[in-house]
């Protein structure tokens, strides 16, 4: 570190940082935008490839000959749906047993603090295990289909055809002797909750909120899970869904294999509704027009931290999992059941070939197209560029906040000992304080529901939002009306906000960098919205500037940032124009998503609420406080 | 409890039957239709030899395989039990097998007391010899996976000296990952007196056998009484057995089966060396209802105690040029349904997820409506599964704790010894008890990982030994007797029916360094970050106030080292000292000092540098 220990070089560097952090910041910010577009383009994103040689997708002769029995199962199931209130578990078990599989079922119920008094949720998962003849039950692959009925069926699409296809394939699979992994056929009731109940029971993890009966049959370690949602025999395309809980993704090999098999069997695979692009589409502006949109959709979904299908819950247990969602074509002729059946057969036979777990290929990636990927090495560049901005500015503020009278006296004693050091005694308590506020916010939901909903007659969701809003407003306003300490020297006030902002910037850079390792999309989207605002915010004596500054900061506060992201999603993907109606819609979606994030945290261990309250909120609050420092001389 | 222990220990002594001739060979095949279209075929080849090998080395081998004889002679083996298995015997669906075996390879042996060899030496040599003999990876058995169980694996043959049952003389090891294939079958069948040239062994068709749902090759050697009950002298009893479970309903789509459809061969002869050659078909009511036909009609049908067996004398039926192909026809088509599980079965699995901690849970089902069962549960785990005995929890379904009657625990030692846990537990009637124990996964050294570490590490089956009240659901009453037929018809002895249940093996993920490129990426990124951090840390925490003079160049350093211009060097030092004094007086911070080691001595803090300089300043004054 010769360079760094030379005072001359140090001066050069500090003067360079002080001179350049503003223009460099602007450049880097624009650069990050350009970079993320470039990495999504045809030019920079690489073509996908199968990294795990053992998979050999599509190499075997398919043995699935006909899907003639699917329609019968499907129709029977639909009639049973109309007859019975819940999942027809007895019938499903009977069908599995007829095929000759070991059949089991599992009851579960959910009770959590945010539940409406009458809304106790119960359900039954049905599953059957094909015991592979070649192993002793040490490895398994899961074939899951969610069971849907009533409103969920209307909202998310029917799956009865998928269940029927599962029976048809089970009949084929059980006749084969080549299985080297057990196949678990799982019919999940009540979507995510059922899947979580089953997974918790399978791994014997205890949960305070989901009560379930024990499983009396299991297989070994689950190597992969494939979730099929097939609404109808006429399927236009299969949408492949990968985003899981907390932004976790399955191994890219699994995705690639499914895409390859879909192409082989003549079923169009899509990713976020976008199919594989043609050569011409990819050549036009390097395909940015299409790829950027798909990638943004992927990132928004990943940033939400919500599982996009029940496969998302398997990922937390180290099981690579994927959902194939059939989009009904709406046409009145054609039948894609057989092709989809062949795709499923291909998937299972490929996974069956695996000698090890999925460990090759990528676990961290974003996808601009079904046959293109952007690996962590590329997408970290824009994040890095964004995070250099607060780091540089933090460094600059550190130099600026350096006390000026730092020369010692002749006899080595200092008369103004206070001025010699930066005012950490101000910044550190603030730093701790905002995090304590964050912890309080994090712990508060249960408190609001228990105390508010009964007094004010609010539903638990409303009570939660109201309570969180109250705490948020309270903590925020506390700083605005804070009386400044008149005793302080004016110059020190200047240094005070600089030091505090320096803390805030460095902390933001660190926390977002850490977050980007876990959930890149969340970190990137938060950074792209907050960094410009955080970079320019500072205290002003001028009232108008001060108010403008505060408004900007409020706009990127966690609750409004959520609204911003939802609005961006609506405007880009649903084609909404910016109108009052849109804003109201965004507001209601945001209001709904906050309680669901809290509940998901309790039921599925969703981290989003924790990240927002424990990391993003304190970070934002520090900027808020630093720009509320009063008593400046300018 | 003592009674049960005693039963397990000396059960075998009751089952020794008198053998008159010098050596004798019996071949038998038991076929048992199981529920839901499964068919269990179990071959048994037994050789009795009225000799004790260790007594004299000059033996003439007649029927008894010399390869085995030499091994047991050389390594002072009293009892030897080896099994090579593919697939798992599903107790809840199939009842109990004739001879239980865990998936993979299992080997246990009792050794004679011997002056020449220590037991450990003999064991090491034995596993290597057997490894060569059976083309199996038994040579991977070493001290890291060998245990000495005190309750579960008692001698199964006759023992004339109580001291000889001390656990000092027993060794037990499993290799759950061992694959079984034709390379093991070929040497195994070469030990038979007729090889596969004649007799029941001509039915061995590797393609059919290895497409089955379960396949086990075993070899058991034990001393038995020549005459019973006097038992004045012992004989050697070698049993080679092979178990296969087929499911003909799946491959052919039909429920009926023939010898040809199961094995792909017809039976053309009996082994001429065999004194008995039989095929038995279990037609008890519990396994088949009355709607079947058997052609040709059996030589003899015996029924005792609810068990009905149709027997075919192979020698008679294959006399001349006849070939034997037994047809088993069902009048009704197959309908699959739920099966009634046997009295005792178990389900073991890995609890928890992630790569740091975990648990092993075993659910043991006692389906007997009124009778409590005492079982011995044995768990043997490699050293990298660090068991915590204090986390052991045994609970019934309603959550009440059960205290084990006996706990035998041997903690493991890293890279030396596996963990062993043996529990004796009383199972209440009609209950499911759950045994749970927590462990921590150890880090291996990076060279210790196998090349395909990503599949995980296999943990062997747990063993549950029990004395069941009756032999219902069992394939035979007790197979250690002279022939299968006699054991099939043996009335349940008062002591009960002893069986071992092997649970599922487990697959364990250990924390694994990423051996591929991302690992390098992490290293590189960390290095870059460390450099960046160091620089920025320096920049922001150090306050450097003095500029230092140019360092003495390499040439002058060299000169001073060699002693050339030494004087000059000291001069400059004095000069610099003076200079320092002068400069310190006018307190310009950006003026340099020229101490020999300059800034580096100044340390991390500018303040420290100043005080030091002040001190020198005073000294100069």
C-alpha cells in the first residue's frame, strides 16, 4: 500500500474524489441503465446450454403412446368438483391405488394471528409414491399438480386436466423398470399453504402456524420437482415459471432442459409470456425491444420475493423446482395433451438420468429470453456501477466532514479536543436508533392485529396496514419536528449531516450489495430508484428546497417505493396509462400486498417484510434524518 | 427384559437339527405370491458338513466350496454373514423375507479366539479376501465403518463357550452404496456344487433378476449341532440364498405367472448332487385366496398352523427329458388395493434441511392390537455425522416420552471410528413410536470428498431386531433349520419368531466446497475487495501529515550493506537528524522527517507519529 501511505497520493486521491464524485455519479447512474440494457441484449446475453451431461434431454425414445384416458379422468374430476365441497381426496387416492402406487394423504390446517375469526383453512394433500426398482428409496423426484376449485380456479386457471394427465403418466411410469429415482405424484390442496404443509412434514420441520398430520410414507432426498398446471386439452403455450420464494431460482439446467424438450415435442415454451424469439427479432436493435421487457418482468417477479407457482416453496429446501403453466389457447380444435405428456415424460426421464444433484450450470441468473441467459458475472456489473455512487459520495463526505483545525499545539496538547474528531457521538446513536425503529416496525404486526382489530372493528389486513402506517408516520415526523440544538456551532451542523449521510451512504451500499447476492432484482430495483434521490438529498434552510427535498425522499420511502414498483409493472406490462384510476388501483394492490407479505413471513418464511423493515427502512430513515438537520448557515 | 435379551442371544441354539451324513446339499426355491401383484422368489442352497474346519487343515472338500473353507480357516472365522442387495425390502407391503438384508452390502462375522491373529487383523484380511471372492467393494470396509454391536448381532449358530459371545469377537459393517450386479452373481453361483449347470440355479437369468424390484444375494455360514438336543459335536452349515421380488402384473400386464415368465428359463433338471431339490409355493390363505389353479399339480401339499405349502419334487418331475414349468393362474384379474401391514415395520427418514444440522427420525409401527413388543434399534453412522446423544427423543404418537430400557452408545472418532447407537425399547401395543436424534454435519478435508460428492453420502440402514409373537406375514417360520419345508411347517416356537428389519438407507448432503469455477470467482472477488478495502481504510483512517524524503535507493542500500561509503551513510543520518530538529521547530506539518524507516514506523495513527517525533525533538534539544 505504498500508494496509500504516501500523503501526496492521499491528497491527490481525496481531491480527485471531491472533484469528481458528482459527475462520476451521474455517469455511473446512466451507465448502469445502459449496462442493464446491454446485458439483456442479444449481443451480450449468452445462449443457454445444458451443462449437466447426464441429463441428455430428448435422447430417449418416448414411450408415452396415447393420452386417450386423460379426458375421462378430467371429466370425472370436474363432476366431482361440482359435487363435493373440497378436494375429492378419496377418489384421487383410489385412482392412484388402482394404478398400483403406494398412496398416502395428509391433512393440514392453518391458524395464524392475522386470520379472520371464521377463516380457518383446512385441506388435504394426496400423494402417491412410485418406488423405483433400482434404488432403495434414497432419491426422489416430485411431480406436483395443485388442486384448484372455485375462486382460485377462476383466478389462477384450472388444473384438472393436469391431474388427469398425471394419472395417465403414472400408468406409463409404473410399468418401466429403468427408474433410478422414486417418483412422488403430489396433488396439493390450497396452493402454497398445502405445498408448505407437505414440505414441512416431509422434512419434519416444525411450524407454529401450519398444523399437519405426519406422513406415513416418504421417499428419500428430493432431487427435483416439476409442477404442472394444465387447464385444458387445448394449450397454446407452456409458460415456464422459475421465480421462487425470496427470489430463489432453480438450477438453470432444469429450465434449459424443459425448454429443449418443449421445442422437441412441438409445444411452444414461453417465459413471462414471451416465446423464443426469431432470428429477425433478435437482430433488430439486438433484440432489446423484446429481451429488456422479458428481463424486467423476470426481475420484478423475483424482486417481489413471492413464489410464482407452488414450485417456489421447494427451492428453500434445496430442491430445484419449476412450474409449467399451460395457457389455454381459446381455439375450439386441437389437443395438446399428448404433446405435453411427452414433455413431462421427457423431463422425468432426463432427471432420472442424473447421477448427482443439479449442481452444474447457474443458480444466479436473469433470463431475457427462453434461450438466452445473463449470468451473475454480467448482471453484477450494473449493480456494481450503481453502488459505486454512494460509496464515492460517502468517501467525499467523509473528507468534507473532516474537522479543519486538526493541527496539534506546540506542546502536543490540544485545546479544542472536540473539533479534532468527527462527530461520531452524534452519528452512532442515530445509526443505532433507526435500526431499533426498524426492529420495532418488524415486530409490530402481531401487536396491531391483536389490539386494533378488536377495538376498531377493522379486518386484520386493514389493522396491519393502518398500524404500520401509523408507526411509519410517527417515526418519520419525529425527525421533522425535532428541535435543533441551538448551542451547536454552525460549522459543526454542517459536518453533522455530512457525517450522518456518509454513514447512511456507506450502509446503503453495504446492505444493497449483500442483498444483491441473495436477490439481485430486489437490490437492483431498489438501488435504481433510491440512489439518485439519496445522492442529492441534504438539509436546506430554504423552505421550498427543503420541502421539495422531503417530498423526493418520501417518494422513495419503502411504502411508496412499493407503489412505484407496482405502478411500473402495471404501466409496462398491462399497458395502463398514468391516470387517477391507475393510482387508485396501485394503492389498493399495495395495501393488499403488505398484509400478505407479513402473513407469508409467518407461514413460508418470506424474507421480504424483514428486508424492508430491518434494512431498507432504517437506511432510508438515516437519509431522512440527515436531511432534517437544522441550523445551517447557508 | 433379560428374557428377551437371552432369547435374542441364544435363540439359534434351539433350532439345531440333527444331521447324520458327512455332507449334504439341499436346494430349494420358495415362491410366495405377495399382495398387489408382487411375487417373491427365494432360492436356498444349503450345505451341511460334519466337520470343523479349524480342527485340521488337511481337508478334502466335497460339496463345501473350498474358496470359502480356506477363508474361514485362515482367518479363524466362526460365523460369517454376507449380503449383497439391490433395492429395499418393503416390510409394510411384503411382510418379512426369508433372510433380511439391507440395501448395499452387509458383512458381519464372529471370530474364534486365536493366538496367532488379533480379531482386527483377521477382519481386515477377511474383508479383502471376500472382496476378491465376490467382486464386491468389501475392501472399503475398515475401522471407519466397522462396529461391534452388543445386542443386535448375536451369534446365530451354536456356541459352546459363553466367553466366545463377548463383543470382542464380532465385527459388523455395511456399505450402503454398493451396487449389485452380475459380476457378483457369477462368483456367488460358482460356489454352488452344480454351479448353474443343473438344478434350480439354471433359473438364474441376470436380465430378469436385475430388473426385479428387490434382489438379494446372501451367504451365511454358522456352526450347528450335529445331533439335537445332545449336541455333542458341531457341523458347518453354509446357506446361499437369493431373494427376488417380481411384479409380473406390470411387465406383462397379467397376474398369472409361470417359472418361464418370471425367470425366462424352464427347469430341466435337479442338481444331481443335491439330496433334496424342491420348489415350494406358499398358498396360504393370507397370501392367496382360493381362486387360483396350479399346473402341474404339486407333488405334495402340506398345511400346518395356517400355512399351506404346495411342494414340487424337482428330481421326480424333471426325470427323463421333461422340463418343469409351473403355471400359477388366477381366476380373477388383479385389482390393486391397500395392504394390511405386518405386526412390526418401520419408516426412517432424514429430518431437516440445509447443510449444517439435521436429524434422523425413525417411526416404528407396532400393529399388534394387544401385545407390547421389545425391539432393539441399532444405528451405525459414519464419523462425519456427529450424533448428539442428548437430543435423542423417543415419543409415542400422543407425544409422551418412552425411556429406552438399554442404551449402548459408542461415540465416533474423526476419521477413525463410526458412531454406534443401540437402544432397547418397549413398543406399546397398537402404537407408532418415533425415535429422533439430531446430528451435525462435519467438514471433510477437500481431498476426502469423492469425485461425485454432489450425490451425497449414503448412510446405512438402521437395524431393528425383534422377537415377534407369531410368524404370520413371514415368508418362513425360521429358515435356519435343515430345509425350508421343515421351517415353513415348524410350529411357532414358544420363544417367538426372531426377525431383523432393515430400514431405508439415507442420503446425506455434506457441506461441499464448490469445486468448479464460482469458487475461483469468489476467491478473486474477495482478493479484489480486500485490496479495495485496505486502500480505502488507509485513506480514511490515516492522517499523514509529513512528507518524507526519498528513500535511500537500492544502490545506496547495497553499498551500505557491503560497507562501501559507510561513512557517508552515517553522515547523512546525522544530517537528517539535524534537519529533523530544525524542521520540528517551525511546526510545519508538511515538512518531512527522514527517520530510517520513515512512515512505516509511524503506524496507523498520525498522532502516534507526532508524539514520537516530539520525543525525538526533545532529545535533540
